[in-house]
C-alpha cells in the first residue's frame, strides 16, 4: 500500500489510504495518519472526496503536502473511527 510522509508541528506523520470501503465507493475515501510505534503510536483518520483520480492510491499520490496537512487538521482520533477499529 502506498504511503506518504508529512510534517505537522515538527512531528512526522505517515499517511496511508484506508482499506475500508464505504457505500460511496469512489466518491469518498479515508486517510489514516500514523505517528510513532508501539504504545506511543498515535493514529488519526479523516475522510475526503477526491478531486482528480477516483482510485485511493492515485488520489493520495496526486495530493500536495499542503492538501494533506489541511486534511490532517480535520482528522479525528482513532477511537472515533471504524477505519482504525475504534482503537485508542
């Protein structure tokens, strides 16, 4: 699965497309932001409507770092999201 890395407030976050498919198949995708490992791992999730490609992987590849940072600002903690299994 392709990934990207962005920096937000001096912290490095890996960004992955979610594997979860919603009823909006190609009109809405989720991104998972991950920072750290093990018990220090933090996961955040956001959904977005792609403006270009209708493939999760290609849509992620087409986004600029600024667009990813903007989506990060709207992301929610993992315990609020089925994409992250509602895990803390």
